[in-house]
C-alpha cells in the first residue's frame, strides 16, 4: 500500500464570499487574456449588439436562479446565496 501525500497551498486574496472551501481554484492572471482579438462593432450594429448582450445577461440570470433554487432546496438558503444576483 502506498501512502498518498497531500500538499496544502494557502492563497491570500480577495474572497468572493465568506467561509472556507475545498475545491479547484481558478487564479486571476492579468496575462491570461492579453492576446484576445479586438472586435469592432459598426455604429449601425451597436443597438443590435447591446440587445444581444442584454439577452445573454438575462439568460445567465435565469440559469443562475435555477441553480440557486436547486441549491436552496437541496443544501440550504445560506449556501444558495452565492448564486443570488446582486444588482
């Protein structure tokens, strides 16, 4: 039998919510998205792009609300709070 060794890494930063967790971490890196292509929107298409953006935000809000309700039912209100929209 082999013994598994676990290494603990402590990170210091700004938390998105209070508490303690054990999970995968996605670290913010200024360089990660440095070379994304720049897309220009023609003035005639600005209203359409704003509409597309608003629809995407609404869809994401609906999906998060579904997740929030599921977590609230299965785990609890406090835990579901991380999925609540603020603003």
